C-alpha cells in the first residue's frame, strides 16, 4: 500500500495515488479467503479519513490545508468513493475481530524485479528503493523523477507516525488539472547531494544503482552507485549507502567518493513536521523529536548535523501534501553514520 517507490509516485498522497481507485475492491474480493484483507482495508480507510481538507474534499496529503488555501481537485475524492462503494457491495461478512497484519511485527520483503525492499524491525518500518526502470523520454517523462538510487522513500515509527517520506525529485505539473501551480520545492526524499554552482546531482536520479540485501535477525541493505543530475549525466561522485534494521533501531551510513567533481557534498534528511511535532533538542550530534508522547532520537557520528529551520519554506510539497525541515550534514572523505532509536520512557 506504500507506493512511494512506484512508477506513479508523482501522484503519491500517503494514502495511495491521487487518481487511482485504490486497493479496496481487491481486498473485498479476497476477504472471504483471509480476513486480514479486511484489516488492511480498514487501516487504509482510516488513513484516507485523515486526509480530508477543510472544504470536505480529499486533499493530496495530511498537510494540505497548511500548504494550500484553495480546494483540491475533486478527482481523488470521486475515485476513492467509487472504489469504496464497489468494495462494500462485495463484502460478504464482517469479521468479528480484525486480525493483525504480518507487518505488525518484524517483517521484510525484497522485491528483486523492482530492486525494492520493505522492512520492519522493532518500531521502525521503511521502504528502500533502487528501482531501475528507465523511460525512453528520459527527464521529459513524469516517471523519471521518482526516488531511486537506494533512497529510503518512507520511514514510519510505531506510535510516532511518519518521520520521513518522499516526493518527486523535481516538481512538475504533469497534468495541470491535478497538479497545482506552486513554487518549485526541494525534494522531500532523503539523499546524498552534490552542489556545484547551479548544478545539483544526487543518488535519487541514479537508476543504475546496485543493491545488496540480506535478512536474518537483522536486515541489511547496501546500495552502490554514482550521483547523477536530472538528465542522468554522471556528476563525478560515487556513493555507498548502508541500512541496518534491528530491534534496537535503524542505522544509516553514507559515504561518497569524489572522483572528478567540484563543489560540496551533503547528506540531506528532511524531517516531516506538523503542529503535533516537538523538537526537544537539536545539537551537532543529537536530534530529539516528540509526537504522540513518543520520542525519537537521531544520533550522528562522523560529522556535524544542522537542522536548517530557515529552509522549511522550500520543503512544502503539494503532492504529497507534506512539510519538512532539512537535517543537513556536509559529507567529507569519511563515512557518516546516523542512528535512529526510541528514547526509553521512565515511569
């Protein structure tokens, strides 16, 4: 149900694609074989209900009203309404109890043909993608500005909610009816980024990245590739990203190898913000966030990190409707390690 890594990610809204019917008819058809499909449908509907705008129409994400003052296009509302009506007509019996889903506990799947992994360990669940589809139109295609290159396109924390998410790597109005005209935002997706003059390159545009995946008690993903600009031109920097998932938390390691490039290289981790998020501490080596009484710690090793609150206006997206503040780390010759964990509660 997370399609942030998919080909339609330009219309991703958290609750699905803004102009697709969604999975509910399929869930209804399968519910007589396995009642967990009803659980999935109920959770999806709950997510949809959190995304209505103040005018009563379905927005493009949970922060729509904070980002945009006009009513959204009616398309998402009617596609989902049609889908849900069809699903209700096919449901035979409501289960007495809604069963748990596989991903309610430790879970991992690696989809080799998509070069994409979905992983849960402990309270952290994420999608990591190096999906390597290439459209023949290259950067002129709406399908070629999706996150790739080993990006973590979603990071969710139990009790806390979404911590990180993704967007188009460049905002374009592929369908003017569906895409509002807004100042071009910077991508929500965590990334390694080279800045040299007016040129920007990142792992998000690396559609040739190699991904290694292994799973046991811990899950490890290792992605290797080259930073590229939006036209797929090589930028003169190689990179490695490693992810480790365990019951204790999540570790990200970033390393860049400068070859011919000039300019500065950064790790950028946009942190999603909303009225319920509290930033309790922001230091060079520690960031503490709180939402719903759950505290998430991000510790940095190998460099200093800066929460650039002054750049938050550049991270206001309409598709999906989310806002972020970038956590930025300048990357030198050594690897940088970020450790995500929950702060233990004291009674």
